[in-house]
C-alpha cells in the first residue's frame, strides 16, 4: 500500500512538471489509464489516496483484529477454531473461521506445518555451540579433508508426505485422489555411504540384521572408509554420528589402533551433517523413477543406479555450506537451524 502511494505521488510530480501522461506511463512502467485515473482523483480530491470504498463493512473492529493477531503470535500452535473461540469468550464477538483466516493473512500470518528436529536439551545445545565455535574458522580446504558418512533407509512403498493431489470439493475420498498405504512400507533397505568434495564411496547395503559395532568395522570401515580416508591424505578426518554401533568400545579401539582421526561430532545434530541433504537428493531421484520398483531387489538396483548418477558437483555444492552451518548454529546459540 505504501509503495502504491509513493508511485502515485511520483506520477503527480511528473505531471505537474509538464510531462505528458504517455511519458509518465512509460517512465514509471504503468498503464496510461492508471496515470489518467490518479491525475483525475488528485484534481477532484487533492489527494492520491483512494476514496473510501462503499462495500460491506468488516464484522470486526480493529481492536479485535489486533487481539486475534496477538493471540496467534503468543500461541503459535493455536488452530483457527481455538482463536475463534478465544475471541468469542474474551470479547463476546462471533465470527467465522474464514474471517479469522483473513485477519491473520492481512497480518502476514500463514498456517504451515511446523519444522521438525530432534529434541535438544541444554547439554546438546552447549555441545553444538562449542563444536560450531571450534570449526567456524575452518576454510573450504579444511572441510575437504573430511569424509562425511551416514546411514539411510528407503522403503519400497514409502511416502515422504511431499506429494499433493489436485481435486475439487467433495473429491477427497475419490479413487483418483486417494493414496493407499502398505504396512511397514512393503519392506525397506538400509545402506551406508561416505562423501567428500572430490569423490564418494560405494553404497554399502546393511542386510541380515542390525548394524553392530563388529559389522561396522568389517563391512564398512575396513573395505570402504579406510581406503577413502587414505585417498584424502594423512590429514584426513572421519565423520560419523553418535549411533550406538559407531561408538562401541570395539570401534573406538579399532580406530585408535589404525590411526583414524575422528571428528568429535555433537549428538542430535543432523542439521550439521551434509549427508542428510545428499540422502534427500537420492530419495527424490529414487521416487521419480518410473515404473516404480516393486521388489526389494529392484529397489536396491534403482538406489545403486541413482547414487552413481548424482553429479559430484551437486555433492560439492552441498559441502560448501559447512561454514554457513557453523555460523547458523552460533547465531541460534546451539539451537535448531534452517539446515
């Protein structure tokens, strides 16, 4: 609204200087009819502001609108029904849910699904903040020495809740707009991988049971992680999270024995691990494959193929965000970040 008033004043100023309406319209990138309408309004009222409308008056007073906005900002998880009932109880004003929605939209307040993340206790925040402060001065060359690793899981018929459907009123349960779910996703596969700015490891599928500390050493560290770290040079650093299989006594003893330098990773910090974003890229690619895999074997083949097709430049671009991630944690005082 303020921008429109400023532009209208510029139109009046140019016209009073003797410019033609055609010139003003081209100069300010507006239509000639707009220039003519504003000039006529200015001559009739002496103002560039719009005349008061003759439409229906609002059913709420400004003070009630402010009350709705303040309640919404104080209780961010309130529903439209909660705000409607609160206004009726406190101010004895009855309005519809659509009115509540319009008043909040006018204040630039929209309803969204909340962002999700692990629960952070005080100790977690302190550890995250300390880690970020220690690494915030690292350059891109320093992060290039790190081999990031993580596990992920993809279900055969899983749903990431991103997909939407286009429908009309009353078609919510129409067959074309309904998505059936399979118990436990029809089965799933778990896998491990590591990345750095120059290369990536092969995918390691974790089959026949859970990943124990012994299996982590024999199936992941020895055949895949160690060769990748050797390729990075003697100053290489290994990053893995605080999963139980990663922090067993046997794993710690083995890393100490072979001289693997491990990054002291803070607990409950998936937002700091770039592997999470790489997994997201992989899962999107797998879900876009048509026809979709129907068996676990087909799913494994698709995952392997799509992992190899991810451009290394995409992985490198994700890794360049590490300095910004550290700064974001510091700005959030160890709390959650946008990553």
